[in-house]
C-alpha cells in the first residue's frame, strides 16, 4: 500500500489482543507532520519529518 506524506505522530496508550487474533489500539494524536525524506525501510520505516501547524476550524464549524 501507499504511504501518505502527511500524517499524525501518535502515542500508543494501550494494545489489547483478543483471543480471535484481532487487536484494539488506544492512541492519542500528538501533532501533524509532513514526511520530508525516507531514511530507512528495514527493520521498519523511518523518516525525517517536519511538524505542521494545527489547523483551527473556521468560525462556526466545529
């Protein structure tokens, strides 16, 4: 699959494994980022990133 250049840095609070093999993950989004350059693919994807400013909702939109 394709990896997007924009994303969110997240903190994993909890990982719950079910007996049927599925998993539930509780995460907290910390900040928006842009991937500037991929630096590694193995043993996992690694990149240089830039933080993006938070977007505030337009007045009247929540």
